[in-house]
C-alpha cells in the first residue's frame, strides 16, 4: 500500500470510530429521554384523574344543599 492510501484508510477508520461513539452517545440520550417522556405521560394522566376528582368534589349544585336553618 502506498503511504497516501494507508493514511486515507487510517483517517476513515478514525472517523468511523468517532461516528460509532457519537451514535452510541445519541442512542443513550434518546433512550433516557424516552424514559422521561413515558414518566411524564404517566404523571400527566395521574394529574388529570386527580383534577377530575377535585372538580367533581368542588362542583356542587346549590339545589342539592339543604335549606339554611332559618327557613
């Protein structure tokens, strides 16, 4: 092999190694974000349920209340 060809091959191998490391890092980041996203979706669903229960507890009709004692 000529020195130029060997140098180019070494440079390509270095770039591939760097790209592989970058892909692995990005994969780990995406996996972490996916876990966070699922956790946030679960918490939002839980908060929606709690909010629905609070709204149901606070929303009462005045007709459902007994009349005041002075009537």
